[in-house]
């Protein structure tokens, strides 16, 4: 009986270990919420929006300006009082409009050369070129908008 149980558990554990962490790998989704409103964006949906490139810590990223993303989500950037970026591991950063509405602030979905993001970055990453590292959230899964 133990042999059969082990034979069943080993493949299940192997599959779990090989699966990408939440918010990583193909099919990642970025959720934008504002109160009861929710809209999700895939990498492909972000690629369909106007692209911009910025660098942080010597790495060049391609993504969407936060103001353009909010517009695509149907959120008026002028009505936003605060903004919270949430990572797959639960890490979160609060921003005020002066930080996240700068033209050079991106939600990155690729490296500037078109290659995919690293496993450490996940599918999405905040890129604030002029800010310290802790504000450049990796493995981004949700943007919470406070109006």
C-alpha cells in the first residue's frame, strides 16, 4: 500500500515543483482594481497599448506608462488619490500620484530588446527609474486604485 501511495505522490510533487509560481510564466494576468471595478490585462493586452521603454539599475524594460494603463482600464488618472502595487508574494508598495503618474513610470512586460522578463521579475514589474529599488515592485499581480 505504501508503494502505491508513494507512486502517486511523487509525480504530483514533481508537477507542483515544476509549475511556475503564481503571477509568472505564460498566461500571467495583471489585475487593476478600483473599488468594486476590476479589469485584467494579459501580457498580450498590454502589448497592444502604446509602448515605452525605461531603465532601472542598468536594465532596459519595455512596458506601458501607468497613465495609459489607467486610461485603458477606464480609470481617470486625475481622480486617483493613491495607487498600490501588489506582488505575487504579498509585498506591496503605496504610491502617491506624484510618483506613479510621471511619464517615465511603467508597468513592464518585457525587456527593451523584446525578450521576456526574468523569472525574478515575473510577468510584470513596476519601473520607476528615478526611485529607489523597493518601489520597483517585481512579480506584480495587482494594481489597486484609490479614488
